[in-house]
């Protein structure tokens, strides 16, 4: 199985910062990488697919990128509503595997 | 509006069976692959199974192979997860999800508790 190592596990950021969350794949995944946001008691919501494509209705302050086998989610000038847990998912090979999650708190 | 509504969860004893349903609306169900994903506080999000548009191809995580069966009825816009020989480690919230790029729509989730 492909391992997705996500970091950091948690972070606290201010509204003026640029927030970056990363996922490193244990092998190449050909950009079959998506990012999700989950709020307490809710189901995950797709933010980014195919590593860099913004899902419908997602604000442009969210963006995705890749460097080698490391994928990043960036939130520019985050809003308080962006608090939650963020997950990456590789769907290059079966089984699809999720990162361990990053809990984002905005202050 | 795309909607996925799961049902069928509950409390079940180890070794028994449960069948989850996911009713889809707001899109052409037969055009999309579908999946089940589960979540626990300790293991996080785990993909469980996927099914192709016509139902001819199915895929499972190793820990549920031979015990769970994913299926779909395109005439009823519904997918299913038949769970047999349930174990305590299957306790989780189960989500139905639509595959398009990533998983672009998710249901609200249904709780499955396996306990004596």
C-alpha cells in the first residue's frame, strides 16, 4: 500500500499567515492526489483534485502543488471558517490511502 | 442538487450482518463510480470499497475482502454495502462517496457499532 505521510498533525495560524500542509507519498502517484476539509460532525468536503485543480465552489485562497512526491495544500490569507481537519488522499493505486490529517486552528 | 443519503447503520453483535444503503439524487447515478469510506477516531479515514459505473468491477480493502460486498442498482439510484461476519474493528462511521477526480460528494455518514 502507498503510505501518505501528512504534516504537521496540528497547527495554529493567524489570519494574515499563509498556511501550508504537506503530504509525502511513499512512491510516485502521478498527481492522483486530492485534499479534503472536514468540520466537526460533518463529512469531508473536496477542496483540490488531481493535485492542483480547484473543486467547484472552493475559494481561490486554496491551492495545491507538488514537488517530487511531496504534495502541498496552501491557504492564502485564511478565514476563521477554514478551521477544521484537512486530509490528503492518493487514488493512484488500490487501496486509496488517506493522510493522517492536520488539525488547523485559526486565531 | 447532488445528495447522497446513507441508511442501515446501527448496533450489531460480532459475527452478524448489516446492509448499508446509499440513495443518490441530483445527478445521473449510472455515470459515476462510487465508494464507501469509513472513519474512526483512532484510524482516521479508511477507504473500504469501490464499484464501477455498471457494477462489473469492484474493489475492497484487504481487511474486508470476503466479508463485505459492494453493489449498486442503477435503476434505483442506490448503492449498497453488505457487511457480513462483522468484527469490533469494523465499528466506524461509514460514508458513501461519489468518485470524480477525488471523492467530490459525500453522504452525511451512518454509524455502525459492532459490540456484544
